[in-house]
């Protein structure tokens, strides 16, 4: 799966490069996530993301930007739970993805741009954590989660200089998170805010 996602990124970058006289620009990016799951029983969880990108101009107004990013996502439970003799508090689910967004960017001005595009994700780790009767427990539950995640991103960005900028993006998940989704059809939602640096 990793090879397929990386191949898609390279192919799109190659096609776009052939259509533009300007060369691609490589860069790095990092920032914070505010993620959650769809449904009424979860609340947002703070995480982080970090990765690399290549920005390929298609014209003066448009460019395409494939990325490869590690993204820490998940959600917290809204409420505490009582089950028989157990009191469960502070439940949270952490999911680690290798994401490959492919953003089409519209340069409204030389500094300001809008973007939209698909995001393909590969789950690499998953951990549930909570307090049961006053003691903290952690468990790896990656086997219960779907490996592939697909979403759509919408965002905007501002370039302070040709090399340094900021970016905000909202990603709505379109695929379910849990393998056995009987009674649970939750999907990922994620808001990202961070900085990016393009190499000269």
C-alpha cells in the first residue's frame, strides 16, 4: 500500500512537471492537528503532523502539490462510563497515519492561495487509552481498525516569503474507521494548522 501511494505521488508530480516551464519546488511542513470522529459520543483531540511535499506549477494561477505526511489523529470520549463494577474515564483513541494528500492550489495572489484535493491514508499505529477504576491502561488496537483511509481536504495558505508560509486545512474522512462497523460508522475529521518551508 505504501508503494502504491508513493507511486501515485510521483506519477502526478511527473505529469504536472511536463506541463509547466517552471521546475518543481520541494519543501517540508509541520504543525498541529485538531481531530475527532463523526458521531455524537466523541470530542476533539490534539495531535501533530510532519512531512514533505513537492509543489509543481501548472500555470501562473494553478499548481499541484502532492505530499507525504505522518499525521497523529484520533478522538476523546465525551463521557465517562459505568460497566458492572468498572468505572471508565478519560478514554481516548490515537491513530497514526501516513497520509498522501494531492492538493490542487489556486494562487489568488502571489502570496495567498486556496487548495482542494483527495487524501489517501495508511494506518500505521493505533492505541486506546483510558482510566479504569483509577488505573491507566493502554492497548494496541490496530487490528480492529481499517488500514486504508480516504478523505477530501479543503484549505488555504499564505506565503510570507517565497520560501516560508502558513497553511490551514480541513480534511473530511469518507471511509469508516472501524473494521466491524456494526453500530459504529465513525469517520475521521481533522483540522490542520502549520508552517511550511520550500527549499530555494
